């Protein structure tokens, strides 16, 4: 499966410095692999805030939690090739 066949979502919130770091890593991965990613503010959705609010940023790969607090770049790149 190619990286572009996956969906990557970054759950963030305003004022989160770790979220800013994660955006930079995802932008770099997207530039290298062509994968598209989207950002969702957890505070805009009470269900997301309840589920993920204490762990942002959270990376979802194909709608499944892949990691939180930091993007594990090597692991995400590997998993995008599966």
C-alpha cells in the first residue's frame, strides 16, 4: 500500500507547543511521501475533547490512534508503507 492510500489526522488544540512541533514533522513526512494529512481541533468537538483532550497532539492513522504527545517519525513512515 502506498503512503497516499492512508489517511493521517492530527488532533490538536490552540496554544499547544507540542502540536506545533507535530505539524512540522507531519509536513516534512507529507513532503517526502505525498501523504495528505488534516488537522482537527479537539476542543471543537466534545467527544474528541473527552477521548483525546489529555493527550494532544494525537496522530490518527486510518482513523486509529497511532501515537500521542510526539510524532514517532520513523514508525509513522514505516507504517505508511504498509
